C-alpha cells in the first residue's frame, strides 16, 4: 500500500534528520528555521485533505460527476471536456492529490454508469493532476514551498506561471484527445442523477467548499481559509454524520514523509552536498530550460518533492524558480513514482478494478513530459 510505504520512507528520513541534528551536522537553529518555513504548508495540507475527504463523503464529487454526465447530453466528447474543466478546477484549488485520489474514482464511476471506456477519464485525471498544478500556489506542495522564496501574492504567482500552466494544460488535452480519440466518439444515454443520502449535508458541504475557494486566492495565508473550512465541516459532520470522522482523515503518511524529507534535505544542504547542483543552471534563456529539464529528470528519477528541494538553491531568480516549478510539476508524468499523486491514482484505480498498463503510461509520458515542459518555459522568456 502506497501510504504505508510512504510512511516507512518518511520514518527513515526522520531518523536521518535526527541523526544529523544529534551529530551537529544540522544545527538546531537551522532545523528551527525549516520548521518555521514548513508548518504553515503542512497545516494547509492537513486542512485541505480533511476538506476534500469530507466533501467526497458528503457526495459533492459524485454529484458533480453525475451533473456533468447530464449536462453533456449524451455526447462523449463534451462529457470529457467537462471532466477536463472539473479536473483543472479541482487541481488548481484543492491540490493535485485531490484530483488523483478523489476525482479519479468519481469519473471512473461516471464512465461505467454511462457505459463508456474508463481509460480516457483515468488518464485525464492523472495527467491534469500534474500539469494543471502550475496554476495557483495551493495547487501543489512545491508551489507553496516556492512562495516562501518568491514573496508573491496569489495574483503575482498566477501572472508568473499562469501562461505556462495554460500551455501545459493545452498540450495535455491535445495529447489526451490524440491518444483516445476513438473512445471519445459517439454518444451515450445519461443515467438519472442518484438521490443524495443526506441532502442537507450535501448542500451545506458544497456551500462551505465553494465559499472557501475565493479565500484561497485572496492573499490570506492558504492555511487560514482551509482550516476554517475544515473546522466547519468537522462540526457539520459531527452533527449529521459522525461515523465519517476519525484520525484516518489526517494524511499521516504524507506528513511523516514531508517532515523527514525536509530534515534530510536540510542536513544535505548544511554539509554543502547540494552546492554543486547550482553550477548546473546557467543564466539567460538556456538557464530556464536547464532548470526545467533538471526538474523533469530529477522528478522522474526520484520524486518531484525531493527534486524540488534539492534544486531550489540553484534557482536564483523568479524566472528560474518558475522554470524549476514547471519541471517538477508538469514533468513527473513518466515514472510511476514521479509524483505522489500518480502513485495514489494508481492505487485508486486498482481498488476500482481498472488495470493500467505502466508501459503505455511511460511511453505517452515520454511524449507529454518533455513537450509540455519545453513549451511551458516559453512565457518565462519575457521575465528575463
């Protein structure tokens, strides 16, 4: 199971970080600095995960999927385009993990209910979970880490990477259509929208989630509206559906992995082991593609989060940091372990009985990753 393996890796990294502190490699002051940087990010991750999980438990995503199927009026390609839009919105505001983990089983269920091939919808969620995560600071953990250095408002972040995100999404949609165009032809007979088990709970949850979204891009620290929404939903569910509550709502494995990774990378940085990485990124236009390319290669070699942390010191300007984000966000679509979202996506597909060919995933990823990353760097040339 992915979460168990992730927790084990995080535990090992925690031990490495603790050993580095015990032997004086990572000074306590540096460890405290790391903690001050990451606690708001981890708090946001916990809060937004609780919000997304409870929204799924209330049936918000199920209702959205069923409404899209009715709205498409039996046209498969229109349904797919609506799923694309939903995937982009979910990724942008609720993070890529929400799209991979919670939206994937919904669109698979919608496809099966309407007797459509599920694979195009499965690839749509996992590809967009990565490439659409360039849009907003809250879309990806790497973006939140970068905001610490960029010192930008959400609007400033969107101005920096919004055009690149549009290109990455456009390339994704184009390749999805090319690779699944036969499955997108034809029509289907929409099934009736299922009745909600608890309509008041569903409506109240949807209002809270939708009401949270604008505050995530209002300039407030993202954890603030996420925590408020999470608390409101916890109180609502304690009243209407207490059995849905529990410690399982907290993403413990992700927290352990992230904390351990931050400490381990901090220890490496303290030893100077990462200094040589900075020399790999030059200045000017070539430096942008070098940063993005290193992000892509590093993400697929190890994982996008450690790749970002290792390469972050090499990004000496907003444009270079933006290029690095393009590489580590849109790039990890080749290796199954490139991003945590991909691993979680595959786990959800197996639970739903959908068999994915990793060979097909890798081959199409070898086209999508380099193409989307290379083209998405272009708007950053005007930032030099």
